[in-house]
C-alpha cells in the first residue's frame, strides 16, 4: 500500500503541507481544517508532520461506536459522514494523533491521500514528505520518532 512517509530531518516547520491540504479539501487556509498535522517541539526546534497511516488493523475503526470509519478496497480509511455522530472517540484512540475534528461539522478529518496525488507531498519545499509503496502495517509513534531524532542529533544519549 502507498503511504505518506516523513523525513523529519528535512521538515522546516513551514506548514505549507497543512495550508495545501486545507485549501485542497476546504477551499480555505487553516491548520485546524487540515488532514496533516505538524506538531512542534519547541525545546529542540523539532517539527513533525503527522498524517494518517491507515493502519491495518486499525484500533480507531474498532473503537468507533457508530462504525462510521470504513476501509476502501485500496486500504484507505474514510469517514462515512452519514453514520458519524461526531463523538471524537477516534481522536482519543488514534495512536499517531493523526485525526482532528472539523471545527464546524465535528466530522473527523482523515487523510485521503488526495486520490493518489497527495498535494502535501507535491508542495513540500524541502521534500520532507514522500508518497511511496511500503509493506509496513504500523507506523512509528511520534514519541519514538522524536527520541530517535534526538539520539541521531546527539542531543540525548
């Protein structure tokens, strides 16, 4: 399955990925309506784009009380808006922290990979994002990525 991978060493924290995503899906600019989330770690000046990994198996799908999260044939998870009650349980269950609720509709915002042409990847000026085929089923947790990066940068032992 193709997934969006992050090279944290290349991310400048510009948030162009968030703006591109929000404009593509909502025709407006704003971090709160983007399906990619850039987390900022201010102490070390570290920025980490987080995007849905479409895990398989997916605990978020299993936890949805209304079964509004469904999987397409190509493996992507999407929100069936007719079933969604906007409870936000998916937000709390996602191990990546890759889901947020739309500020007005309260429908979960989950990356749909822009129908195979992720705009965040195409517009990333530092090439921190890549859209590639990968066999990995589960992502590295953001805390693990932070720890590995700080070790690589020799900030921690």
